[in-house]
C-alpha cells in the first residue's frame, strides 16, 4: 500500500507531536518512527491518528488517580518503544495500575498472633 507523500509527511508531523508530548522515556523521531513502522508494518498510518487522543485520555486518568489518592502506587510511563510495541494506545480506561501482588496485598487481611 502506497501512502501519498503529503499525507505521509502530515502523519510524520503528527507522530512527532505525539512523541514530544509523551512523558515516558523516548528516543529520537527516526528511531521511534522506524520502530512503529517495523512493528506495525501494515497499519502504522492508521495508528498515528489514535496516539494523541489515547495518550491525552490516559494522562487525564493518571492525573485524576494521583489527585484522588496521592499516596497510591501509580506506575511510571512506559518507554515509548514499549508503549508502541505493546499497543499502549489500546489500553482501556479503568484498568488497574496495581501489580497482581499489590492487588492481593490490598485485599488480604492478615491475622497476627496478638489479634
């Protein structure tokens, strides 16, 4: 599938906007774009328009969680390469930010000998 050059240029500009706003660890434009294009060969041009809206939604959700409970565990942003490779833009809202171990610890009541 061939992408018209002007549209391709616009997609690259949009990807660069996303890359610059992304809060996690990231590499240069060429490295990140090459990773996206190689990981998602047949769909990368469809993914780029989804990145900024998904990231802004995730950022808003993360900020709300921090505001609601400043002491809660909120993981750092994934490296951009990982975000792209694991299709991070598809993560649904309301997903837990706790690891399975933290979930178990938060729901388990321990009885001690003194109780």
